C-alpha cells in the first residue's frame, strides 16, 4: 500500500543511527492523508518510549478535525507574529542576534505558521497530574516518547516537528480537546508527508564545542 504521494506504507530499512542523524524538523508538509495503519504504527512506537517507573502518565490526542486545527492555528499564528513575524525583515537580513533563526530556518518556520492547519494529522502529547506542576523537568516524563514518535514517522517517510508556539491558550485548549483538569499538553507535533526538501543530517555546531567532560568548560577533541 502506498500514500497518495507514492511513499510506501511499509517502513524503510534504516539503522537506528541513520534515523537519528536524518530526522530534522520538516515544516513543508503535504496535505495528503496518512493511512490509519501507518498512524497507529507510529503511535505504537511512541508509547514504547521511556517512562519513569513505567508509570506512563501520558495520553496522546490525535487531531484531524479541521475546525479544531483552524482555531488552534489562529492562536499559533498570533504567537508567531508576536515573537518572530514582526521581525521578518530584520531576521532575513541576518540581524536577529545570536538567538535568531537563520533566514532558511525562519522561512521554514514561517511556512509552518501559515500552513499549520493543512498538516493532515496533529498529535498532542499530554501529561496527567501536570496542570499545576512547578517542576521545570516535568516534560522529561514524555519527551523520550515524543522523539520515538518522530523517529517512527521518519521510518515511514513522514515529516514531523515539535512546537509549543500555541502556548498561552492552555485552558481553552484543555476544553477544546476535552482534557482532564489535571492534564497539560506538552507539545504540538504536526505530521505529514514532506512537500519539499529531503531527509538530511541537520546542521549543528560541532559536537566538540558543546560537550563538556566532568565540569562545564572542560572540553576535549575527538580521537
């Protein structure tokens, strides 16, 4: 079975390291649907992720309802504009400062902001007993499983990205998704077959610059 884009509904034969090195955020996504069996396989891989004490305090809300997507995408675009969109010319000119996006990264993120609701599937990883949490590490209970979701999607040729730019509307989102009062969404992950670009190793600072041994600042070269 194949997707409308011709992608196989069977996973690619990738080594774990190949997948880890070629799963960047994919922000240009096709509107083509994801077959149900593929979606279930991706979610089944996600829940195999690490869970402290095997408590599995999570839920996974899959959104395909266009009305829900349209509403949340409006919140997302407003936040995008406030945080980045109003600085478009500055960022594209390369004057965004050290925290700024590259021009290419900005354009990809801008495209996602303008087309988020077109992604055929959204997944919200949700944590129970987290709505009033003050622990800054609360997300560690689910993000390993989230990465497994993204890697499983990669195996099926499906792009993903992880974003929280819908923030500031948690109470409205809780009601919209029918979440329990104690639940908190940890991210929004749009899924879709890539509409452009390719699977490639994302550019990162050299590992030697960001790895420290025993204490911060104690670096060493690779053998």
